[in-house]
């Protein structure tokens, strides 16, 4: 699993995390099961943009891993946001 860290881009992870959070909190018509798909596609688009639209398998993997990793970080992000609003 260590090799996956090579393909994770913090900028993409952060953007996808924020977009996923906003979609979950503010768009009630979207089922939660679609959020990983949304952030994965967004991650690929952002990764391609960073790579000057040169879509290679590595760029595709960077976007997909970063987007999907954002769903895993959701709980940590949620606790951070809710702790700050409660304080």
C-alpha cells in the first residue's frame, strides 16, 4: 500500500475532500453512494489540469487515488469542522 502514497496529491485530496463535504452537507438530493464517484471524477479532472491536460495512466491514477482518499479523510475532516463550530 505504500506505493499508493506516491500517487496521492495533497492539493487534489484537499479539494475533493471539501467538494465532497459540501455535496454531502448541502445537496440533499444526491445519494451518499454517488459522492465517491463525484470526487473520483473531480480528482481525475484536477490531476489532468495539473499535468497540462496530458492524460497518462499515472495522471489518471493520481486523480483517482487522491479523489477516493478524500472519502476516507471525510470523518477526520468532519470532526475538525464540527469541533471548530462548537467552540
